[in-house]
């Protein structure tokens, strides 16, 4: 089985006599070997060695900020004061394009942050602060808990306007 991707190919020879300016759609098939190589690349990025700074070793508690948008998921590990110790995003783990916005990518990012937490020694008293609306919210939190981190609290800090600015007009498709 191979994955199928739709690609829009520009065909300039049709310009003078055809009104179709958008081009033709072609199917590009990626072989199973290419998809396996891509998966290995992501696994390699997840298991990458993390350089630890001796000044941040021995941190007791910490906070993990999950920023989930429609396009990406970013996890930031801080100490209790708010100083950033490490961060990872779906793009830095190895996902590209629309795959960055999936819940699977968010869970892989959470696994890498959990590995960094274990390496630094921040395993107990972790607060999780979730911000944004995206597919990776719940899956990232679940992945952090299943990796063995002691999550004390989960807060939603998504900014909600109390009838402040006028919102953008609704997009019509």
C-alpha cells in the first residue's frame, strides 16, 4: 500500500485557449519505503540526545506550557519561576506541512519533552498549562501522563475575550 497525495501542477501550455487557470491535479504516489524512511526520521528525532546544562539540573518542580494552534503544537518546559529549560514543536521533531497539526504529532512532541524532563530530573510536581484550540491539546496531555510524569494540575489558559475587540468577519467557503 502506498500513500496518495494530491498535488496541483501548473500547466502553462493551456493558458491562451483554456479558461482553467488553476492547473491540473495529478496524483503523486509515495512508496512504502519512503513512508518508512519518514517514520524512521521522526523516531530518530524523538530519541535524540538532549544536552543538559549543569545549572538547571536538580530543579524540583516545573511547568509545561502546551500551545496548540491549527497549524502546530509547541511544548515549553519551564521551572517554577517561569525560566525556560527546553522547548519542542512538531516541526522540530520532524513533522512537515499538515502533519504538524495532527494529534499524533502532538503526542510525539510530548514524548520528547517527557524524555527531556527525565534527563533533567523534573519528574514530580509538574503543572500543565494548555493554551489554544487545536487537535493536539488532549493528546499531548495524555502522552505526558503516560510517560510517567507526576502531573499535579492541568489548567486551560486560552485567552477568551469578554466582548473586547470586534472579531474578524466569518470566512465563507
